[in-house]
């Protein structure tokens, strides 16, 4: 057992609200499972030692935070600072049909709705998800009425500012034939530990455009996840962009619960210095006729380490499924490292599934070509390698987000040590 | 040879062939033309026994035997050959092993000894030459990575090797340029004799410039609505299917 | 249509007979005294016994592994007999004429005549029956070239220095649970030594047969290819049909010194158990080779048998420019479970590896590819290419792919691709339209799917393997 986890368990006993029965279940599982074994498949390549004996401090309230803006993007902002919902700095003018409430401030009706969604999409896969179940006193429940289209993106902002533990949760419920854009935007560079999980129930024929930016660097540790359940003919288009920190981990689950749903997911990770980033994605095809396409690309520089695990699981009944996953990696330095594991687990015969993973080097011929056109080596390397992730950035349909990301990522890349 | 009486057949819930009659005698070449959706390809599939093509009523005899009593491969061994419009690829299985198994299965059915490897190879090379396929196609996987035209020629090559008594060519001309078309037609013509019969399913008259039919039938709404000699095909070429009645006016050949 | 295909896959296990041969079989159970007795039976020198005992000590301290995706009842290691040999072998027959005719008949029935003049020309064979090697053929001819091919028991006596030097050098005693067990109780197996610069004049082959009830087979094979030498080796295995499970835990070690090439092929057809998963062999095998500079090790396997298979023939590419290859066909049906793949550990510069895996799942079976490709920090310019294809037949089986890829070198390139497919109705229809019955059609399509692997088998055995798959696919089509 770990000192930190013991503290978590004893703290969790004090949480008593309408979610208590569900929290208790997770707590029981936490106690049975205990601290992950070094060989546990979930954490095999991601060291948790920095967390095991962590001593967490109390947070103090402080108001001077700059909420980062995305130029040209009008958004509804829900801001959490160190796990506390800050209505004072949130921008909350809600369009018709979009409903929002804080978990710790929900009416009885809302409590019922929240209970129906809490923990229903996120699997109880690992210790930190369970910790979040038990401890997330703060969180939001968002629901969108049937047939409602909201064009203004909703941004759930998570700022890790102080050295404390913070646990937040977002529950999003899209009614039938509705459309919504959600950005989960997290960042921090100070020593801290946060967990942030989001669960999405995408109703029949509803459409979700989703982004998750996990910009945690330095000693800001975060473990989180975005989990999606797709009903009949639902549509998900999701983009993940991540940096790495002492410990940064994102879990994604895409669950086809209704037929003819379509999911597309792109992920980019750009790691420098001694950063670690770990992405675990699971695609569950439980019913026939679903389509999933996943593309994850990473550039790993300096002494950074990336872990990618991408699983496609086709259940017995999921005939006529089309599922593809591709993971490509570039290592920039001798001290960088990648562990990738694409997995297929297939129990239906009439399906089309494929996965691929590559680890490649910089194309010497192309490099030579650019240099012969008098482009300096360092610049040429940036052009060649960055093109590899730029393709996925260019696939983003939201223009302000694309324009905001490109210079930010290329600057980060330009500062990486090459070879 | 082949005698089709009052054939009705459906695919899933939809009846496609609706009372078709046709008699093909040894040595005859019958062309079947018709607008899209008339049931031309369906006829080939029903006769060869493809799964999902269900016979509702009617009788078909092939060389005096009840066709519908036979499995797909028995029909083939009894001399029925279907040249596919879109032949499927079988990765890793070479054309050569495929044809060897096929030829010998047919020979076994006739109570003949299997061909020796050398004799088979000789015949296979000869067949390749006739349709102008390079010999290395024998070693390549069945249709694997073949172009559309190569696939069509490969079908004719197989036909030449198998020496069937009834050949059904399902749009063997579609997607071919004039040179490839001539190659296919020459391959077919080389196999014409007083015993072998052909049903040539086509959308276009131009194939019939090269393979001269004895009879031309127009298939519409699942039955033969008009039969004639080669001149009927020319009429279709010039006038479309309008002469069949108002409902076919839009569909021109 | 898939029902038709499944029926086409129905097969008889032709090697399932039992030979009435009087045997000396140890009572079941495992303790130090059993290991001493095995060593005594083989009149082993002290160092060999010490080596076994150390392995046993290690094994006792290890935990029995539990594997994800593989399910079988716990093995009772005390219920297994660790040694069984035909009585007639006790006084070491000097030639085939002295071998029990019933034994010879067993091999004839399996299609393996042991008289040299009747054998496949160009193939020398070591024949292991339960715990002992019965005979090794063509020894004189091989000796002329300086090649040593004998049972490992004999090698311990005749070439102790070679055995001491290499045994356990690739698969250490403590490598894993079953390797440790094997190191403690191994009974027989083959030993091959190819001197410097020699190209082995014949194919070498070992045929393993389990006959006795309740015995485990723990064979140990060691192949050493000196600088610039070349050898091709093939093993085959069968066992009688029984309702009880039997354990087969082998260890194979290959040492390819500079510029040497070892080609190792396996046609594995242990009894797979019946339709309902009753009986069959547990095949838990550790196979690994080490490649020195410019050396090459190529593993080819055709796996159709065993109730549970757990094996990952691997290459440690230690020397610069060394090459590792793995070609595999695994066919599972009934309730078989196969968890197989390879590990390619790239340590040297410009090392290259190729992995081609073809899994065919039918019935209620599960077929898993599990592999590891590791690029070490010094593996500059290393390359790997992996292709894993699965063919599913019916919707009651499973096909899984778990590749682990790790790279620590920016100039190394790893490419992994996996796909899944089925025998399509269109393919079956085309074959049937050309006069083939569905059984033949399926067998042909499946063979085509496996072609890339079959072409890697030594010519003498390619036909054999094709036939094996054919037998596997043969059956009644209703």
C-alpha cells in the first residue's frame, strides 16, 4: 500500500453526498486492488513511484489566475482552479437548451440525472479513476436537450496552480439529435497532482465535437480520462493534444452502444525534456455496424518517454464493424523512448479491423534535399518532423483552435533537442 | 443442352426473374441484352447456384439433368461455366494450383484420370497464350492485383482450360478497351464448336461485333420480352430500349 | 456458409493411437530424489546433476505464471510422471536391428520410416520416444563433415565441454517457470554442433512422440553453429488421443556465432483435445536463439496441435548486422488456445528482423499473436517489419493481436501491421463454380493465406506441412 493512497482512502470516508453509494463501491475496489503492482499491465511502462509516497497539502483560495483565451474563439467557460469550481472567473451565459449544474449544488431532480450517468461510461479500470470516483466533490453536470444545436463551444478549464491534490469530474449528456462542442482544457506546471475525468453520453443521432488539451508540464502530475458512450447513429469527432510532465496520463474509451455510430479520434503528443506521457485508448464495439478511426502521432525528444496502448475490442455480436487504429512515433534523441502496443481482440468474423504502429526516423533523403535548398539543418528537421503532426492539426475543423495550436506546437517543437 | 422453363427467382425479398423461358441447343450462341436492373447478372447467378439467389418456381435442365438438384460444384463439373463480371481475388492461391484442382475435379467427375503435371502445364500455357496473358500470371495469386482487363482475360483463360459445355459470360466486355475486347472475343471464338454453347450477357452491342450471336434476347423486368437474330442488337444500339414501350424510354443502351 | 466452412475444418487426429510398449515409468511426483533418479538413469556426471538441482531449487521459489487470455485448470505437478522409457531401450540398442519392432512400427504408422534407405533422402533424424532418444540416423555421414548430431543425453557424456559451455547460455535456468522446471527434469532431446565454416550436408530433424499416460515430456535441444556454418533443422511432434491433459515443457537454445545461419522449423501436431476441450497437450515451450555478428536465425512454425500453446521463439540480435526471422502459421479449432509469437531483441547495429504471423481461428478456439520488438539504445539503423494476419472462421472463435514495441534508438525503424479477414462467400462461390467442393475450396483458400510462411519451410517438409494442414482441414461436408 502507499502512504498517499491510505490518506486518500481515509479522506474519502468523510465524503457524504447523494453519490455516496457509488463512491463506496469504488472505495471498496480501491481497498481490494490496492496500489498497482509494478507488473500490472495498466502501469507496466509508467512509473508511479513519484506518487506513491506523495504528501499532499491543503489548498488555499487565491483569485489571481489568468484564464487562457483562444484567440477568436467565443466560448462558455467553466473554470476549476485546484479542483474548485470558480464561478467568479467562469463565463456562463448559457444558450437555450443547454443546462449546467455543479455536482455539489444539484437539485433533487438533477441529483437523479447525475446518479444515472456517474460512473456509467468510465470503466473502473485503474486506481486513479477510482480515487476520482471517491473524492470528486467538485464537478459539473451538463445536459443538452433533444434536437438542440449549440454552436458556442463549452470549455471545461482545469488549472493546477498549487501543490495540492484536486479531483474534478464532468458529466455530459447529449440529448437525441443534438449537437455540442466541448473543450477540456487543462494545464499546470507547478508541483501538483490532479485527476480529471469526463463521461459523455452521446444520444441517438447526436453529434459531439470534442477536444482535450492536456498541457501539464514539469512537476504538474495529472491522470485523467475522457470516456464516450455512443448511442445509435451518434457521431464523435475528437482531438487530443498533450504534453508530458513527471506523470501525465490520459485514458480514452469509445464505446459503441448503439448501431451505426461513427467515431473519429486523433491524438497528438509532443514531449520534451524528461517528460512522460501515457495514453491508453480502448475502442469497444459491442454492437454491429459501428465505425471507428483512430490516429495517434507522437514526437518524443530529449529524455522524454511516451507510452501508447491502443486496444480495439470487437464483441461477438459486433458484425460489420469497421475499426482502424494507427500509431506513429518519431524519436528525436538517443535518450528518448517509446513503448507502443496496439491491440486487437476480435470475436466476430465479418469485420474489417486493422491496426498499425511505426517508430521511424527522420528521412535522410528528404533532409538532404531541404538542406541542398539552403535550409539549415535544424530548420529542415523541424519542417520534416513537424509535418508529421501538423497533418492532424490541419484536420481540426475549428479554425480558431487550429490557428491557436499551430504556433504553440511548432514553438514547443523548435525548442526540442534533435539527436 | 439448357432448357429454362418459366423461371422465377428472387434476391432477398425482391423477385428479379419473373417467368423466363429459354432453350439453348448445342453449338448455339445466345446474347442476352437489356437495361440495367433487368436481371441479366441474376440469371447467371441463379443458374450457377449462388447462395442468396432463390428459385421460386420453374424448371431448368442442363444436359438432361435437373439443374436445381445439383450443388454449385456439381453444376460446374457438369459443364456449366460462369465468367464473372467482377472476379474475386484469392490471395496466396496461385492461378496454376487453382486451375489444376479445378480441371482435375472436373475430370474426376467424368471418371477420367487426373492430368499429369506436364500435360496440365502445357495446356495452361496454351490457354494463357490464347488470351495474351504473360505466363507468370499462372504463378500469381488468383486475380490478386490483376487489372480489370486482366481479370476478364483470366476468366476466359480458365474457360479455355476447363472446356465446359455451357459458357455464361457475364458482361465479359465491361471496362475493356477495344484491343482487350478483341482478345476476349478471340478467346471465346476459338472455343466455339458444334457442341459448346454460349450465353453472352452484355450491355453493349459492340461485343457482338466480335462474337456473332445466333440469337439475341432482350431481357426486361425479369423475362425475355423480345427475341431475334443479330440485327436485334443493332436495333437496340441505334434506338435504345424505347421500342419496348414507354417505360424504357429513358434507358438507352 | 460459415457452417460449411467449419465442417470443412472438421478433422480427425490421425496420430492419436497408442503403442503397446512395455515401459519403465517413474511413479508420479516431483522432488529432489526424482531428479537424482533421472540423472542416475542417464548415468550423468556430477556437474549435470548439480546443474539440475540448482534449477530445481530456483523453480521451487518461482510462482506459476497466470496468463491473460489463456485459461486451463491448474496443473498438479505431483500428478505427473517425469520419466518414461520403453523397457527395450534400457540396454541401449546399438543399431536399428536391435530396436523393439513395435517401436519401429509406431514410427512407420506416423509415416516416418527409420531405416536409412527408406528415409527421405537428405534428412538425418533423431527420434525421441517419451523420455529417451531411440535412434539417430545418418550419423556416420554427418561425422564425415564434422557435424555432431546426437541425443542431448549422449552429448553430456561425449561432448561435456560443449554442453557445459552452451547449455543455459541462451535460456538461463531461472528464465521462467517452465524453463526452470525443464532445466531440472529434462530427459532427452537433440544436440547439434556444426563446426566452423561447415554447411551441414543434410537436413536435421527430430521427431518427438509422447506415448505413455500421465507423463510429461521435457525435452531439451541445443544447437551450436560455429562461425560461418549453416544448418537447417526441423522438429515434429505427435501424441496419442487421451481424455487427460499432458504437459510438454521444452527448452530450445540456438547459438549462431559470427556469420552462421540456423534455420529452425517446427511442425507441431500434439493432440489438441476433443471438440469439447477434453484432453490434449499443454505445450509450454521456451525457444530462443542468440545471433552474433552477421549471423542469422530463422524460426518457422506450423502449429496445428495442442490444447494450449504458449511459445515465443525469439532472437537476441546481439551482433551487428545480424538477422532474425519468424514465420508462423497457427491453426486453432475446437476449444484450442494458442498464444504464440516472437520476441526480437535488437541490440547490435543494423540488425534486422521480419515477423510474419498467420493465425486461423475456427470453432470455439482462441488464437493470439503476442510479440515484442525491442530496439536497444545501441541498435543504430536497426529495422523491423511485422505483419500479423488473422483469419476468422465463424463467429464463435476469437483472434487477438498483442504486439509490444519498444524503441530507444532514434535511427531504428519499426513497422507493425495487423489485419483480420474471413473466407468470403465470393471466394467460396468462385471456387465452387470452378468445380471444387467446399472442403477443397476452404483448404485451398486457407493454404493460400499461409503461403508466405509455407515457402519458408525446407523443401522436404513444405509438402508435409501442407498435407498436415490439409488433414487438419479434411472432414465431412454434409
